[in-house]
């Protein structure tokens, strides 16, 4: 068996990285259980909520708690934690090396530059507008591309400057609505603002959060599942409010 204190710290860190970056509750619990089992503590008890993680080792009468203050979306970190967990299970790395690697993953910043993210928002917005609405006039395509990029840029920088929940979604949606409104007054013929808005808001829609809410509920996590759903609904309401404030000027 390994040192209980180091094991609990490593297990909590792995769970925190997963939970803070978009993993569902079942994945977090399963990964933490596997780490403890592979370290020689198969009876470890793990309790995971959206706002905190508790791990206990009955063999040592020890337990630790870690609070979760923020949640985002970085599936690359989720994949890295899963990869490290598999390497630890196959004895390719020790618990100490595992813990150090997790700390590096936790401190890593997104590797994609801001310009790439804005281009990705463009790639998401325009094709989805065409797929969902069937409108593809030059004015629609141009405005949707500009609105999608500007809205995501506003969302990104508001998140970077201050972590006020749901404010970034509201500001991003407001920018999208404003650009769509400007396009409406500049080009009123053969212009479809509803289609443009549908496509441009797609980079802001909390799709993964909604999916995780359903998965958590279906796996029996009746606290975290509805909590995720409420969080996703509030994000959607913030997006809707941002669009609504500009739509009154049409």
C-alpha cells in the first residue's frame, strides 16, 4: 500500500481536474475509485458533488475534502487525467509521478491561441445556421460569421477579466444581437435575422452541460444532475436575455 495522505491528495486532485473541466459525476467517481484501488485501497469511499469532493480511506480512518469553486470546459485535460490514470493502473508511473503530472495538467493553460478560437466560432456558426435554417444569402453568411466571432470574443474576454456567473453569456449574446441589428438596418432585403442569431449563438450554447446533466441524472446522481440542468438553463436564459434586449429595436 502507498502513503494514505499522498493517495488522498492525488485522488482529490484528479477528481477536481475532471470536475472543473467538464467531466460528468460518474466519470469522476469511477476514476477516483480506480486510482485508490490500484494504490491498494479498494474500499475507498468517494462522494462527489458539483461543489465539492470527499474521499475517505476506511483502513486508515482518514478523509479529506476539496471544494470546487469554478467549472469550465476543457476536454483535453479530462483526456490527460484519464490517460495518466491508465498509466498508473499499468504501473508505468508511480503515485508520486502521477501526482506531479496531475499538478502540471491542472496548471496548464489552453494551448489554442485566441485567434484560433475565434476562427473556430466562425466555423461553428455559419454551417449550423445553414443546416438549421436553410438560409445562405451572402448577407446572412457574412453577418452570421461576424456576429459569431464577435460574440464569442466578448464571451471569452469577459470570462478572462472577471468570473461573474452568466455575465459572459449575456454579453456575448448581446453583441451578437447588436451586430445582427446593425446588419438589419444596413441590408433589409433578403436578410434573415432569426437565422443569423440561431447560428451565431451556437458557440455559446451549453451543450455539454446539458448532456452531462442528463447523464448524471440517469446514473442516479439526483443532486448533481438537476444542479447541472439548472446551471445550463440559467446560461440559456442569459443568452436569451442578451438577444431579447436587442430584438426590441427591430
